[in-house]
C-alpha cells in the first residue's frame, strides 16, 4: 500500500472520462488499497481513481469520520441507477485546493457497483453518503464539483487559485481542515 499523489485542478487528467474496469484482479485490489490509504492521509471521505492519475471507474468512500474503516466502500464501475429529490450541500474536494461551495445534488440515490471481491452490490443512500457517491462518480465522468457552479463562481475560484499558487500554496498545512469529499 502507498499514499499516491492527488492531482489538483487544473490538471487535464481530471477532465477525462474514466473507462470501465473489465477485469477485477490483484492490480485493481492493490489500487483500491492505495486509494484508501491516500484518502485517509489527505484527509477525505472519498476519492476517485482519476484523482490519483488512473483513468478507471473506481471510487473509495468512508463517510464515518468517527470510526474510520467501519463503513469503508470500495466500488468498481459504480452507476447511479435512481435519483430522488434535491439537496444543497456544502462540498469541498481533494482536487480543488482551498475552496468549498454549495452544490445542488439528488437527496437520495441508488448506486449499483462491483466490489474488489467481485460481488455486485446496491447501495441506497441519502445525506452525506448520497452526496459523496454523486461527487465521486462525477470524477469518473471528468467533472469536478466546481463544474456544477455558475461561471462567475468558477471564475472567482480560478482567480483565487492563481493567488494561492502565486503566494506559495495553501496556508493551512492540513491543520483544522474539514475532510474533502
């Protein structure tokens, strides 16, 4: 297991659509473990393979910040099969430096996926888990949460990012930082 580098906006790899995993094997399981370690180290509650430079449809999630590992999900080829309702949720992202914003999402989702041990599963989710699933699946389709914001808010973020990078990077050094999705 290894902590991998998380790509950040505006990396072009984050805009690519990921391909389906066609063979669930030891390499896929190893990637899932690396992604879990990377997500916890960040810290975050979710991570998609494209965020670590792998253009495959795989995500990991753990929204239980009180007991990490208890509710860990490793999902291969996840698909949102059903959506219900709407919710506004304050989101951040491990690939979007130092920025959060309210995003409109479905309040409830039904997701179908495969696990690394080749079991097909369904997950009915609401709250943070529903939002995190949608957020990570967006990554598989080459979308960041900032793509769901108005052009004005995206432009403001781009200006803020230029200033952050010009001034030498984020100032928080991960202290007192809320986990990103």
